[in-house]
C-alpha cells in the first residue's frame, strides 16, 4: 500500500491515541460541559442564590458541602479556577489515554466532581474549627476540585511510567515530585529553603533521572532507548512544571489578601484527597485485561 493510501485509510482516521475518535470527542465534551456549568451558574443565578449555595461554616447546611464548589465570589475567581480546571483535566486525560487507562479516567472524573467537594469542605471545616474555633468563613469555589486533578495527574504519571519502568523508578519520580512540591511550599511560606531541604530535592531529582535512564523494563540500551528516555524526561518535566504552577496558584504567600481569605487548607486537602480517590479507583476497579475500550 502506498503512503498516500495509508494516510487516508478510514480505519486509521477513526482513531485518536488508539481510541475511537468519537469516544475521545465525547470525553472532551464531558470535560467542557463542566466548564459550561460553572460559567452558567455564575452568570445565570442571582447573587442571593450564590449565597445560599455557598458553605457557611457557622450555619453548616449539609447540601452546601457539595454546592459550594460550583459557585464563585466573582468573575476573576471563576476564570482563575476555570483555567486551572481546563489545563489540569485535559493533561490528566491525555496521560490516561497514553497509559491505556481511559476507563480509569471515566471512574475518577465523576468522583472528583461529586465526592471530592464534600470531602474537601468537611476536611477544611474540621481543620478550621480545630485551629481557629472563632472563625466562621464562607467557602465557595472550584479550586479544591482543581487541586484534586493535580493529585490525580501525579498518580496518572506514576501509572503511565510503570508501563515502561520498574517500581523503583516510579517511586523515585513520585518521591522527587513530592519533595519538589513540598520545597516550593517551604519557599512560599518560609521565604527560604535550607541546605538540607535543597539537598533532599536535588537528591530526589538525581534518583528520578537515574531511575528513568537505567531501569527501563524490556529495553535494550541503544539509540532508541535513550531517545525514548529523553522524551520521557521531557514529558515528566512538563508535568512537574504544570504541578509547580498549580501549587504557586493555590498557595499564595498571604492567604488573607485585601480581606479575602484563600483557603489553603482546602487546597491541600483537595490535592491529597484527589490523589487518593484516583489511586482507589485504579486499584479497586481495575478494568479487565485486554478491554481497553470499556
């Protein structure tokens, strides 16, 4: 068959990332629908309804543990969360496709939209009541869910790397990612990173890189191997850059800026609990072998 005929093969044109184009398009539409809902709630519902849907720590209406995620304090607040949601959800979805784990994304996506807001608001409520018993903030916004997609992305990268690398390599990469993000938090709130903390991050980076270079499963150490290693290092680097950007946006140096409180406790809970939800969905509901399209 000639190159031209292969290029226009209908069966080849019908797939994207190894899945039917229509299925991928439906998934992307579902991701987009959530963004449309966020905009519609902000634009179409009156301010009084926004106030009723927000989670008031003093009133503690149980239904608002969920609804608070879908209302925002203003247009700037909405756009910030919308940008984070679109970028994190799309990148996470693409990683899941490359890992042949589309069904895993299908299971985790609704859990992050429905279960995570409740878990995040409950966690935030307990922390604030314990540390600041006199405070009665009103929580609203999608940022806890955005943080959850960050946790999901980190787990998805680990799953993807496990297809080609050993458990040790995956451990090194995740270890470095955690150390890097913790180091960023120290830099944000302590305004400095000690020699010990810097050494831990540097050591984690060295282990992650050496693990990717030397511990591939089933590969010969030729030009193709090192070309793929270079691509994998670039891929991991880009994902980590996105997570660093996420942490910088979710954890401002001054959580109380111009009288507006940024709930960093909810953001931290969202990242950790989103990652745990994704890991649970992967382990507990792993698809049957060979059924990539379920």
